[in-house]
C-alpha cells in the first residue's frame, strides 16, 4: 500500500487523504529491505534477512505528494525472529541531497517509478511525525483508505510546538536512529521496538504488529526527549 494524492477529502489541517493501492511493486518493498537492512548498524543478523511484513501504520502528507509508511518487518533468518521498524517515504522523483538515505527504487503498478527513502531523512516524514506527537496528525491504517489506526497511541509531556525547521543532525547506532532538532528536542526511532520508552523520555508513539507466534505485539516505536 502507498499514499497517492486524491482530490480533497480534507481534515482540519487541509490534509489530503490517501487512496491505498494494492498493485505489484517491482521490486517489492520487502525485497528492497532485504538488501538494505544488512547495511545498517542496528541490524543484528549475520546473513540475508528472511522478512515478512507484520504491521505498521501510515501518516498522510497534507500536500498529497509523499507516501509515508512505518512498516514492521520480522526477520526469521536467525535463531529467534526479530522485528524491525522501517519508516519509509515514497516519492515520484529523487529527494535532493538524500542519496545516502535511498533504500531503493521500484516500479509501482499504478503510480509508476517510485524512490523509497529511509524516512527519518525525509523532512516530510519528520514534520508529520512531530504533528502526531502534538495531536495535529492522525495515524492511519496501513492497508485501508481513509481509515484511522486507533491501535497506534501517542503521548507527550508538555505543550507548545515541536519545530522541525532548520538543520537537523541524524545519527545511527546499534539501537536505532536519532534526530536532534534545532530547538534541542531529540527524537529517537527504535529500529527494534522496545517494550517501554527509555528513561527520561517525554513522549512516545507505540504501535502493534503480528508476532510470529500468532499473538499481537505492542511496543514503543519512537520516543521524544525535550530539553
């Protein structure tokens, strides 16, 4: 599934809702992730991942131009299955200055050529994620058009705007990806979702996915740390 701009079913943010297409992507998103995951410092496997899509959610781009998806993919190549969180953005043209964040390109059955990026490097995803923390954006179902995902929860201590304007610093380590905003706020993406938010977190986004044992797993996807 992927966001696509449609004439306006709009919310109070003038948000352009997305129609979910279910065409064939070539290569598939999981094929792109299979090649990309082993290049990441937070990947714990030792060989080629064996991935299955297990869940996630979407955010809508108010401009209707960029697809935004938070995908949970479970790798079963090791002794124990490991869930990884991949925030992805899909664009109809390359994102200038983001070659280092390109996961791969694909041919979408309806939308044509698409460039898939590691979404934390995409300013559209960062803006909408902060809007989710502020309560101005709604998590949407991953595979159903115009349907909120009420299993995605978010909380935040404090108030006031979280500004994504200006240069950001993005770092990666064995736990995941961090983004430092100009106002001193830090956003932490937990590539292997955690049971609880880290100590000192002032906000969190939690979601669910289908675990290999058939249960419904819930964990923290993203944590917020404000000065």
